[in-house]
């Protein structure tokens, strides 16, 4: 017993070091889950509040106002379109599932206040949260195409996992022939995302459009994800190695729209 | 009084990190993390575990900011643990120094050695834990080299300008 205590006293610093490192690794392991806690991320009120101020400083006074008006108008127009589609549905027979999943969707405009593109796990923070009826797992798009999925929500802010996050996968399909694949990002270049699970018999060419599949309730079908930049097929491979360029330019991302789907058609992807 | 001054310094350095240096990165390779300046220049404490707790707290703040729970904590605790060991190896009669650790208080050569080793270690831990992937080791290596060079340049030029 005496020996043990002496041992502990002698190496107490090293033991504390080990304990703190173990705590850090436990935190890392738990944070690699898909969903984040809002308090321990940049969706936190204080962090997001400060980020909000710094982005506001960067905005030109007039430009900001104009952009805000435009995005609001855009969202309103999209809501109008959905309403029209709803009305049309009563008269027109539905012949496609993709079309069906477009219904009962609402777009909530939001501003990007925090954004990284240089890490393996990139995130963006937006200035809408619980009180704007945003929930975890909602899809986020922008004018050009898909942005990501909401992963944590606080009172006023939310954390979004974009396509350029190594653990993010989105179901998508080739626009011209409807083959389903999924996205995968390997880090480094935010302008290069891989498209997986396209088998070798499929006809793929450079410049093909890739859109959301509409198989999940996160994104309606037919929203642009990217365009095929290169596709390779080595002997013995069953699947293509496809690189695509996301239509969303993350560096320039300023305003986004969160998709609120009022009806769930299918089980959500993890 | 001494403590209040240190807390003020910490807040200033953290503010500079998140408001300025976080936006200064060069593509995805150069990402200076100058906030470790606080942990490197902290006066030597009698109780070494207090230093590690401070490292833990600073890491936690950075982690919340970057939504990367645990990564900065692991790196900061590691350099807080290693700093006293390094200093007692480089500098004789380390107990004499009550001031902040700096080029003038412990000698420029020793300070440069200390800064280089701690910065590279910290950056290597941060980038490899962030990647969490053996396959991307060369990305981690490049990120570490370029970012460390930037951070070391900024920390040493601060020491000279002071």
C-alpha cells in the first residue's frame, strides 16, 4: 500500500496527463457521431453570436440588404410553387415518385455566419434555429444546389454538415438515366466530391448532371448536387471511380435555404 | 494582479485567434494556431497539474469554437505536459525564472527550440486527430509543416517585436 502511494505520488503528473488525454479521446470518439450537441459546437449561442457579428462587419451595408430581400423573395416564390403544385395535384394524375416527393415542402431562408472548407470535418453555422422551426436532419440547399444536412440546433442558430465532410453521404442519381449512387468526400479539395456505387454497365460521361435521388425525406428529388468531372474504370472494378464538382461553391456561400418537409415518405438516412 | 493580467492576455490571444488568424488560412494547408502562444509563454507554475488543467480549458474553448470536440484538448494537454520537461532540460536553474517564458527571460536559442518543438507537436496532434484517417497521412504531414512554419514565424516575430 505504501509502495503504491509512493508510486502514485511520484508519477502523479503523468497520471493526470493520461487521464486528461483519455477524456479528450472519449470526447473525440463521441463527437464522431452524426448528431452534435448544440452547446458543444459552434451553434452555441455565444460562439455563433460572435461569428454573427464578425460576418456582419464584413458585409457591405447595401449589398446585405439587397441579398436578404432576394433570398426572402426566392423562398417565397418556392413556397408559391409548392402551393401551386399542391393544387395541381388534385387535377393531375401522379405519374412519378420524384414529382410526388416535391410536395408539402417549405423553404426557410438563412444566412451563413460561420464556415470552414479546409478541414476533414467541415461545418457551417447558420443564423436560424429552433424558434424558426428548424430541426435536426433537415436538408439545406442554396441557389446552386445541395449544401448539407442540419446536425445540431440551438435556440437561434444551427450547425450544418455540408457535403464536404468525410462522414457525410447523400443519396443521389444521375440525371440522364436515374442510376442511384451516393456522395463521398475524401478531404483536401472542396471542389472535388466522389460519387460511389455507380456500376460498370452504366453509361456515364464527363459533364453529366447529378441530382438528389428523392429517396429520402431530407431532400426532394431533382436538386442539383454536382456535375461529373472525371470517370474512370479500371479492369476488375465493378464500380466507377467518379469525381464530380459540386455545384455549390462553399467558399462563396452566403445565403442558404433549409427544407422543411411536412410529410415523411421514407425512412431517413443515418 | 498577476492572475488577472494572465486572464486578460488569454482573452486577447483567443480573440485574435478566432477573429483574425482563423480567417488567414492559406487554402487548406496553412492554418496558423497562434493561440498556443499563451500556453508556451505562461509563467512556470509550481504545480504542474494546474498547467495541464489550464491547457485543457484553453483546448475546450477552441474545440467549441471549431465544433471539433476533443481535438484541441488533446493537443493542448500534451504541450502543457511537455513544456516543463523541455524547459528544465534546456535551461539551468529553471526555478529562478518567475517571469513569463520568453526570448529575453530564458535565452533566445532555448526559447526558439522550445517554440519549434511544442508548435510542431501541437499541430501534428491537431491535424492527425482531425483527419482521424491513416490514409490521409500525407495531407496531415503537409498541413503540419506549412501551418507550423506560419505559427512559429508569428510567435517568434511577436517575441522580437515586444
